[in-house]
C-alpha cells in the first residue's frame, strides 16, 4: 500500500528527463494520418472558411507539393476525400475510373510509391445530390436510406478505389454489412491485400459541421441519425466493431475522437488485437483554432495534450488536421 512519506509520486516528476523516461504514452509521427480534400474544377488551393489553414487541393503539382512537404516531416499516411464537379442521386461520380478521388490516388501512388500509404474515404455523401451515405428511396412524402441497395454502390466505389491504387479503403457510411460487401468485392476481383479501415463506431455528431462545408456534403433533407450511432450509447459500439471484424475489417475506427475518449478505450480494451484509429474531426479542430485565435489557448500545448489523450485512450492511428504541426512539434522538445 503506497503511503506518504515513504511514497512520493512527485519524485518521478522532478525534472523533464525523468518525466520523459517514465512517460506511459508515446506519440510518434507514424501514429498520424493526414486528411486531404481534393476538388475538381479548381486550379489553386481553396482555404476552408470554417477550418483555418486547411485547404481543398486541385489534382496536380500543388497537391504533390503539399503531400511532399508532409512526407518530409515523416507523415506517411494520408486519407483522401473527393469533391466532384458532378453529383446525382446515385453518386455515380464516386465510382468512375476517372473520378476525382481515383485520379488523386493514382497521382500520389505514381509520385510517392511505397513512401506513402494512401487511404481513400469510401462513401456517397460527397458525390450524391441528396448528401446521404447511401441510396435514398421515397415512400409517399417520406424518405429512407435503403441499406441493402446501398451495399452494392459502396462495394463498387471501394473496388474503383482499389483499382486506382489505394492501399486502404475506408467505408464511412455506417451501412449494416458494408464491410462484408466490400471485402467480398475486393477479394473476387483480386484485391485480397487491400486493407479495410472501417468507420466502425461513427456517431451522429454536431462536430462534423465544418467538414460538411469543406466537402459540400450536408444532407439536402433530413439527417443521418437513422444510420450513425446515438451519442448516448457506448456498449452498442462493441456490437458495431465486432460485426465489422467478422466481416473482414483490418482496422477499426472511432469517430469523433476528442469527445469519445471513453469509447476509444472501450473498443481498444475489448479488441486489443486490432489496430484502432480515431478521427479528431473538423469541429474538434475548429474549436481549438477559434480559441487560439481569441488568445484563449496556447495552440501547441492544447493540440499536444488532446492528441496525447487520444493516444492514451488506445488509438494507434490518429486522423487529424493538425498532423503537419504535430509532426513539426515532435521534432522539437516535447512540451511536457
């Protein structure tokens, strides 16, 4: 039984070298995944008004230069979100071989090869005129997202991304059975080695709002509470993650991250043998940036504390818009 004065926890905090030596949680640049928006029809990067210092990139030299600058910082993982110039109600531009995401994947794999792991977000919301994560059917004056019809489209999108060269496809729709449908489609077409990182535990969160501006993906009607998880639930996350594992997911994900640390811990404790990603989402990013701009927070200290919290909770991979800054800060002396 620890007892004062024989036991003095402050001895282990006496100076920075000791604190670094006994630190329980390590954060490395290899833990980071950088989200990147690629957009058709632009020639210059566009800053996103609700996400300061985050841009939409045209496919070409400026995208290459941006990615190259991050590779030089040690960032080896990116996830792409495509913003097409054409949308329809079946998200057909999401699975075209010359679609915005597919062209960006090919370009990055051609330039960077094995130096970069290219992940592709797989969903319909950015590509569908209705902004939902599946095929929408109507019934009288009401609508619903048809789960099983949506699986066919999601499998087709994932295959097109794998054919373009994606190392990882990341289904984010929260459709029941989507991982299994994608795994079957990839395997029968010769893409057995393409990884699936599933958005296994994705909550219906207000913190996605800036992303929806960035990707022009807000629902045209209704909301996504019928398929994304209820923020009041945590045990349900185990069921969702277990189903994805049974269907063939290689990596699990919890989204959002900062506001769901308890769920990250729950999933990692329940499935410790599976790599776990956590997405520090747009609203979480923008809140910090707003407080920093007001002078209320020290950006470096706040970002590093939160990122360590996500890592401490159990995330192996952290998708974060702060990835370039974190990579730079990790080259310097740790602020703690």
